[in-house]
């Protein structure tokens, strides 16, 4: 039996897994135990993991089939040899960015929910991190859902929202997109606002990102007002975990029941992360037990 310890990192979500070397293949019982800890804590952190790119890929496959990165603004993979790996970095080589997201803030978001089948998880491996700044935060969307004021929950019951495909979390326009003037016409998937997590069966608030979001069927101003209330509720500090990166931290998160954001950092320092993501299924609406789906 692979033995490791699980230590909660914040009351809302996040746990540190220690005692594992992720370069070594995990036994089946160890994988099962890890997945249980993951379902419970949503975000797992492993420190001091000296993973090569092939090792990161092998580890990622433990959690499912790899989902290639979404198109980046430069139209080709950052690592020609490992196209399944995405690079998150502000570093430029000969004036050309080696990765995505730059050095600015990345606003609260869920990854790639503008497509019908967003990735279910992601792994982020820190190779080079700034001495300060660039912290990443996650928020627990089960908790956000369970604590929604009743009127707010009722207002979104059975509703879907548009997950705009136009901009990434760093505010850059995606390749081939044009500016959105009316959120009701934004391109991108329409997902239920409350989803059922396929493994835990729990209800999670599913917001994607705020910019150009729109709750279908409502007048625009009503949709905006509701969305502002939902976002304020969902991102309150009590629901979050803050990650201050050390080199060779590896973080695994569940993209179906969390949001994340990143602080900006000094453009003069370098931050390099290698990242993979795991294929997911189309989000399904949560239906209260004892009620029939319409
Ligand atoms: C991501 C992301 C934030 C960060 O990899 O999906 O949002 O801290 N990264 O780099
Ligand atoms: Mn992200």
C-alpha cells in the first residue's frame, strides 16, 4: 500500500500530499487513495517533485486521457516535442513568448468552459517561480452552491449561462475571435449554472468566467445583476485556498467544482510552469433528489 499523508491546506479546500515521489509509478491502491483524497479536497499539492516532461505526462495519464491545450494566441504548441503540454510563462525568448498568460492578473475562471466538453482536471508543475507575486487561488464551488441564499438559488434553478469563448483569463483575445458588444450573442458553450459532479454526485455552482457571461432567457440587466451577486458570493475569501508557489510544486485540481485565479507579478522576474489537462465530459445539470428532470 502506497502510504502518504494528507494535510488540509485551508478550511474550504486544498490538501498537501506528502510522502510520495511522483516520478515512480503509483500502485492501484495508491491511485485509489489519492483519488479519494482529491474528491474530498478538490485541489492537491505535492511539493518537491522533480518531474521531467515525460514524467509529468505519465503522471497526468493516471487521472485520465490527456486533453490537448486550447489554441494559444500564437497558433502552435509551445513545446513542439510535447504538444500535450501547455506552458504558462511570462518569459520571452528572442522576443517571442515561451508560454501563455504573461505576467498580469488572471481573473477568476474555470478552464475552457467555453467548449461543450471542458477538461475535468489540470496539473500545473512549477519549474521557475518569482520570489513573490504570482500566487494562485482556488475556490470551492460545492461550498458556494450549498451556501447560496435561497432566493439566488431559486433564481438560477434550471438555468444556463453563456461561457464566452472570446477572451482568455489574462484578457487576451483568442485567435480568430472578434470583440463582443452584446453578451447575449457571445460565442461559446451554454452550460447549466448548477452542475452535478459526475463522481461525487454533489451540486456545484458552475460560473466559468464573468466577462460576457449571460444567463439565458433573462433581460440583460437582470442577468448582469444576478451574475454579479453569484460571483461575489462564490469568490469570497472563506471559500478559497491560496497557493504561494515553490519550485517543483505540483498542483492537481478538479476543474468541475473549483474556480481559480492568479495574481500578477513583477515582469522582470521569470515564472515558468508546465501544464497538462485531462479530458472531461459535458457538464450536466444538478437535479434535486426526489424531483424529476423536466
Ligand atoms: C491555468 C492557470 C494560473 C497560474 O494554468 O489554467 O490559470 O497560476 N494558471 O499560472
Ligand atoms: Mn486556468
